[in-house]
C-alpha cells in the first residue's frame, strides 16, 4: 500500500516537472520569436535604407515644382513612378523616407553606443570599487537624472547649435546614466561571487577582474537596455528635428520630414504619414527585441 502511494507521488512529481519544463520551454520559444521578429524588422528597415536609394532613379533633394504634392503612385512626364508621392517641393517621398532612415538610425546607434561606453566605465568602476567612489559617481548619475531629458537635450542643442554630430553628442551625454546604473547593479552582485574571489586570490588586478569577469557577465542586461535606448533616442531625435533643433534641411530625417508635412496634413497626408509610420515601426521593433530578450534573461519573468 505504502509502495503504491510512493509510486503515485513520484509520478505526480515527475508530471509536474515535465509540465513546468514544457511551460518554460514554450515561454522561451514565444519570447525568442518576439526578439527575432523585432530584430528582423529592424534588419529589413536598415537594408531598405541602403538598397532603395541605390535603386531609385530620384535624388533625395531633386525638386520638381510642377509635380509637387502628387499622391502615392503618381507617374511623372518621364514615366517614373513616385510610389509614395511627392512633397511640397516635388521631391520623391520614398527615397527621402529611406535616406532619412539612414540619418535617424545612424544618430540613434552611434549615440547609444557612446552612452553605453561612458555608462559602462562609470558604472563598472562605481560598482566594483564601492565606498566613496561609488557614492560620488552615483550622485553624479542622480544629478543628471534629476533634469528632464527633453529639456536637457533642448538646452544643450540650443547652446552648441543644431547639427548631425551635435545631436549625437547631446544624446550621448544625456543617455549614459541608465547604462551606468544597470552595470553597477550587476557589479555589486558579481564582485561577491566565488569566481571573482578566486581571481582576486590568484592576484588578478582590478582592471582584469572588471574586464574579464564582471563585464562579460553583464552584457545581457546591457544589450537589453541598449535596444530600449535605441527606440527612445529615435523618438527624441525626431522630436528635436520636428522642432527645428535637430539635423537641418535639406538633409532629410524622419523628424524634419514630418515637420515639413504638417503644413499639408489636410491636403497631402502622405508627406507626414510615411516617415511617421516608419518611425513608429522602427521604435516598436526595437522595443520588441528588448522585451523578448529581457523576458528570456530575467529569471523572475521566466518563473511567471
């Protein structure tokens, strides 16, 4: 009798383990598909930004005043079709949208990479050294986070002037605190682990421990944060350009294209719609990638 009860309990426990493992595997598969889908959308947009302008017969700043504000699919006198229509100066919207994608994505990727480098160094040193060094660096982070990001970016752009590299510099200088706090939290946890203590006991220097042991084990959270930051910088850069404080015309970006299109919103909706929808899609794809990777990395989400 007792043996039968024990066998039944073992079977029940084994079934629960199988169900739990099946649930976790399905969860990872679902979140992995979300991350892959977001990454694929981003890759397609990046490839289109380079390939479509190469294949198009139009130039991004080529004007045709006789064909201004023509709707999507309009064919000019030379038999060339404007698939997304023309803007207020007769320029092809399709090529400008994807030339604008080059600049918007370039600004976002470079600014996030710069912020990642600065924040990683500061957060790594603060978390590993601790004490007064940690307090001083984290107060610097808190001081910058106390300023609203948009107002700080507007003030810096107004101070140094709007241009491509100045916009990158502004977002680099305003975006590093989130990376610093992320890697600091990991460093505080990892520096007490056995493998770090072992490396320290073998005489490894602090720089070697930080670069060879703590940093590689923090790349997952940093990558997740970076994908969210790309989406945030895309939106903020477009906001600055929309207000006339970003990349200046005639260089197209999604923000200044939407600013140009607001004058024709009732009569030529496509001028503003297509750069806007591509901005939303790109930011969403970046967030999908980050959300999927975060769900796979964070054990608390996996347990749900």
